[in-house]
């Protein structure tokens, strides 16, 4: 119900449509793959869009704005470039290189109209989170630095070393408790440094209504309407996931740890 398998062929694939099995209301997600000189033109009524360059060379046009070309060999080789498309605005994505272009098309419900902008790799905010075998790198792309420039959308990337956990201690953000927990839906989109790799994605609720674990692979997407959602990279494989969030109230990230496992933050693991 929550896992969507990726597609390897060229074209635009709406992996998480606006009407989806998990009942996400505020976010949707697509994956764009273009061959050399191919172009994709679209508009998403009622939604703002963030185009995240995954690999290849990308040029984006929005009205009289042209961004790029920008290049990224793959998600593990360089920090992200992203272009913000205001709500409902037509846009054009062009493969400006000789190889395959892959772009994540992140979408969130919006009413506020803002101006297009680009986030370049030097503007991505990088931090190390956790310790021991739940240490990982987190890259904020459209988070605090985009405050006042977008309506609801939040986008970033996480990099798990082989065998490491993230979204850990397990946390959730499905209740609105000011200062304690945000109310945010989320989508993950995965990449592996070797395409045969995999990770394990869990989702569960404290009342036991949801308690499932999935084997996730390169190009898959995962829908998180509610619940705790820890993820682990398989041994030997570095796991990446793009995260897209939005909700109906405040545009703020306040995850709430599972009380049963919050103690791991306090221990020094050496």
C-alpha cells in the first residue's frame, strides 16, 4: 500500500499521483527521465513544484526565466541543484547533455504565488545527524533557507552509510502539537550507490494499526501518511532518499520521537 516501485524507462512517471493509495492529500511526486535533447513541458494546477536534479544536465524554463544548464553526475557525487516552480505555472525541462537526465518532480498543494528561483549546490545546508550506526548526512534543499519564498513545500536529501539507520530514533509528524510535533505528510524517493542494492523501510503506529516493513530498491518511492518510519541501508550499500513534506498548518519540521526509543539520543556510543 505504501511502496511504489520505480520505472526505468524514459518519460515522466507520476509515482505518487494526487489521488493515491495511501490517502496523501498535500503532496505528490513524479520521476522524469529524458534522453539527449528530449524536452518535458508541464504545469501542475493548484500545486507548487520543486525540480531536483538527480543526474545529468538540466535546463529549466519558467516564463521568461531560464535556469541552467546545471550538471550532477549522480546524487552521491555532488550536492543538489533545485528549481522552484510557482503554483500552477507552466515549465519546461530540457536535457542539456549527452547522457540521460533524471529529475525528481516534487509537488505540494499551494495557494500563495511566489517567484521562481534556483537552489545551487553551495546553498544546500549540510549537517551530520545521529551517531554510531544511526549517523547520516542530511542535506536541506528547500527548508529554512526558502522561508517566505514558497508556500508549503519542504524538500531535502538524506545519505545513509552502509548498514546505518536514519529517521532514527523512529519519529513521526502526524499530529499538530505546537512546539512538540508538526503535522506533515511525507514521501521518500530512493537511490542506491550500486543499483542492485536495497534498504529496509518500516512504518508503524503506537496503536499497532500499522506495522509493516518493505524492501526498497533504486528508484522506488514510499508514502508516509502517518506513523513512525525508520529506514536502514543494507550492508555494503549506501542508501539515499529524497524527502518531500507538506501539511495543512505550519511549514515547520518538528519530528516527535517514539518514546520507547528516544533514549538512544542520550547515550554516548563512543
